[in-house]
C-alpha cells in the first residue's frame, strides 16, 4: 500500500470515530450545534472515501488512453469535497434557523461538551498530519482532506463555545446562533476548495513562486545575442508540475552542445521544483521561424 493510501485510510478511520463521538454528544444533549457538528463529520467520511478512490486512480501509471497519467483525478476529489462542505454548511444554517423558530431545552451539556472536545482533538491532530503530508507529497486530495478536518475543528470549537455559553447563561438561543456563524465560515472554506479544484482542471499556471524559480534558472543561462529562452508555459496536475520552454542557441552549435545546455537547464529546474515533467524545444536563435509561435 502506498504512503498516500495509508494517509487516506487514516482519514476514513478518523471520520468513523468522530461521527460516533459527535452523534453521542448530540444524543445526550439535544443541541442543534452538536447535531450540525456531527453532520459535518458524516460529510468528512464521504469525502475521505472519495479521497481514497481519487488517490487510487491518480496513482495509476500512464497508459495508451491517458498518456499524461491520471493525476487530475485528485482535483475531482477536492472539488467534490468542497461541494459537500457547501451542502453541510447549508444544512447547518437551516437546522439552526429552525431551532431559533422552535427552541428546545438542552440536557447533559457537560458530558456532551466533553465528548465534542475529544472529537475535536482527534480531528485537529489528524488534520495537521494530512495537510503536512499533502504538502510534502504534493497531493491536493490529502491537503484538501486535512483542511476539511481542520475546518471541522473550527466548527467544533464554535459549537463548544456556544453550548458552553448556553450552559453558563441559560440563553438557549446562543446555540443556534453560533451554529449559523460556524456554517457561514464553512461556506467560505467550501468555496475555496471548489475554486482551487476548478483552477487545476482548467490548467491554470503554476503559483507565482514556482514560476519565479523557473525564470531564475533561465536567467542564469541567458547570454545576450547568443542564448535565450521563450514560450515558457506551466501548469500542474495533482502532485505533478508540467513545464515547457523553447531554448534559442546559435545555429552553428552542434546538437551535442545544444542538448547539453538544455539538459543542464532541465536538471536545475528539477532541483528547484521536484515532481516536474519538463518538455523543451531547441531552436536556432537566428531563424525567424523560431519566433512565430511566441504568444503575447
């Protein structure tokens, strides 16, 4: 089993445990805030399963039908997870508004708060693990899953604060009010996940810092009037970066000399940006045809 799959299974197991804890907290208290917290954990479980499937597909090697691999499957997972967060947030807000209209007394708040805090700690630990693993292995799916769990922690903190205030003050309306505020925050997080997923599927360019790193490599090898580079294009797909550029060298250079330059440049880009697929094209700097494809 790959490292990424192990982290995905950890996410699934965490979702199952926290669902059990949060449903128990809602059962003993009747708090709409705790119910909304449990509902988001159900979304976590579905999202974790989708993430596991996406990682399994993304790890498949390139084949005749998918010659660039299957890494974009991760964007579908991140997008689906963001969409489910939006649905969960809408459910939370709806349930909270219904509780404001039809208030009910809360019970056994101390026990419910304790259970919810335990679930939040579990989600926080696993969420941080997944975010760091996602960044280390350049997995959008793991990173999105980890951020989802950390969002769940924010939900739990808000809910715990709201229920605790109800317990201390007796103002039961605070329970649904806090749930609404948390739901609105989750709506924003869901929107961000959907946006990032869409940008990846649309082949958006690499982040500015990555493009700057590539430009710095090219700048080191430019020689005015002799060596130049253009037609730089970049994109990313899952954990992989894709880089394309044209190298312009004197036509009198041998193939070996031009090839040695391109190999050196590609290696330096690889060193600066691991997990990169690089495609280069060698052209004579004096030939006007070399500039026909330059895009403005």
